[in-house]
C-alpha cells in the first residue's frame, strides 16, 4: 500500500496530500485586497512552490479548479493563467464564481497533479 505524504500540515488542513502517484493541493489564494491579476500570480506562485515540494511541476497538472469572486474578472485571471500554463501541458480546468472565505479574496486555485 502506498504511503500518504502530507505537505505543510496545519491544525485545520495540509497544503497538499500525495498518495498513489497523485498530489492534491489545497485551494491557494493571493494577497487579500490585491487585484485579480496579482492574486492570480500569487496563487500560481504558491502552486509552483508546493508542486516542487511534492516532487513534481506544472507540466504534470491533471486538473485545476478556479474560483472567482466575480466572473467579470475571468479575462483578467485568464491573462495571467495563459502566460503561466505551459503550452502542450494544459490541464482539464473548470472556472466558476463563488463567495470566497473573505471579500478580500478574489481568486482561489485548486490543483491536482501527477507525481514524477
């Protein structure tokens, strides 16, 4: 049986959990009150960091869920996403609108990836 590896373990949740060749990341958020563009950059930088700690990278992302506080910011978020995601390695992705943890959060990104 495969070992369960937890990354960034906290009292409420872990930053990520790896099991059986897959890593699931907790939702990543950016700097509260920053623009959608900056929050998206912050989220994706955290995704890169956590994936590296898990032993993988963004070319191995299987699926992504993106939650926006307002779908009117879809194009602004996509501008950052499109510059970040590697050509030929785009994951399955869903984007929706949701009320996030606080009104200062405008973007939350959740990633599942294959381990190397």
